[in-house]
């Protein structure tokens, strides 16, 4: 549809895109405060209470800043010039580096903490 409208504009059959801005912008995002240093220390202290998969998930989120939904989109990991990275989402691989996420070795390779 976008291509057809752009073609019609190029051929002067349309003067503007009649579909632009027809969906109102929603301001329904949740406002979330970042975790403080004290919160992060508390989370790290309790890391051993989680199973290995949840520990890894926490470490990925804490070291990359990605959203929870993005962490579940990781399909594979790449390495180039000794730098580990991944893409999140299918779009990003096709479009380039929009959603390229660096992986911090020292955090991710950390062995899971054993429960106390």
C-alpha cells in the first residue's frame, strides 16, 4: 500500500498520503523508573536463589539494558573481531544494525551462583 501511494504521489495522481497520521498516537506506555545501585546490589545478592536460566536472563538484561521481550527474541550469537553480539527481532537482521546488542563477556560467562 505504501509503495502504491508513493507511486501515485510521484505520478501526481495524489498530492499527499491520505493514510498518514490517521491513527492517533497513544500515550499509554508504562512509565518505569530504572533500578538504583542499591536495588541492583540486592538483586545480585539474591541471584543464587534463581535457577540457572533465570540467572542468565537477569545477567543479560542487567548487562545489555535490553527489554525482557527482546531477550526472548535472541536466536543466536555472533562474534567478530573478538566482540560477541546478537540481534533482537527478525527485522534487525534484514535491516542491518538497528537492534544490534553487544554481549559483555565478563558478565554473561559468569558461572551461575549456587544457592546458599
